[in-house]
C-alpha cells in the first residue's frame, strides 16, 4: 500500500495527532495521503478491540507505552484511552474526507454508532470523564453525529459548571479543552475563552521550557484562543 507522512502504523495516537497537526497548522494532506490514512483507520475499527467494539482500536504500542493527546496531556489507560482515541480517529476520518472526494463514509458511520446511540437518548453535555467529554465535543465540531449546535451548547453549559476559579476547568485537560473552544463558534464557547484568557496570557510566557512538539502546539493554541477575543 501507499505510505502517507501522516500515518504512524505503530500508533493510533500518533497518527491522529499527525492529522490534527496538518489541519491545525494549515497543511492539508494530498488526496492520496488522506485516502491512505482513512483506509488504515477503517481497518483499525474493524479489529473489534476498540471502544465498545466499534470505534478504532489503539495499537499495541499505544497500550504498552501509553498515549498522549495532540496537546500533550497523557490519557489514562483502559476505557479512557479506548474512547478518546476512538473519538479522535472518528474526527480524523471526517476531516480527511474533505480532501478525499467521494470517500466511503460507511466506516465513519460504524465508528460513531455506540456514541450516537447514547447521545440520542442520554446526552446532557458530558460523557463519562473530562477527557472523554471533550473528545465528543471535538467530534461534534468536525461535523460528527447530529444536532451539532444543540449538543455543543449542552457541552459548553457543562464546561461552565467545571470552572475552578483559576482559569481552568477542574479535571478537563486544559490545552485539549482550549483547542476545542477555538473550533466552536458559539457565544457559550466565547464566554469560556474569556474566562480562561488571563491564564492563557500567563502561560504563553512559560513555554520555552516545554519539550517539543508540545511547546509549539501549546503556544499556537494559546495564541489562537486569545485571537478569538
């Protein structure tokens, strides 16, 4: 099969981070690269080892070494890793489809089935833990699931309840949450950006000590967040 610079076959976490890096920094993939990664993601969701046996499965390296988000935060083992990487893979598939005209969207529909069923009946803006909740909002912001605006508003109302008074949101991964807020064009999201603005300004001055690639990514996320004010 053709290789893609976005594809790290040993790691689902690194692959979805590479897709996010390309999208976030405005380096859209070629149609060939997009197709190759989509094919790989479709194969991973068919392994029946992912979240609820439907979403894309982490690789053995992910399970053994642990996984980091695009923003650098580590995922907890077990269900948290399975679900968040599954949502990120679903999101990646949706984003890559924009550069692969006529792509088969059936795998994306199957990836989303377990969560779609849940949010159709029980969703109130959160899903399990903090990282899992943010991962669902990110899938929604990429056009996943249905009733996107309604469900993102519910998510932002939940996020508001998690404020800790220090410019953060309790157990929600800070940079991962900020990244998501930059993609949601709703008044509720802008209010959360306003709340976090002072913390963002302070953190921009500290990133020289953070190991790459997370220093560059985090600084760019902070700058993009502040640019929405």
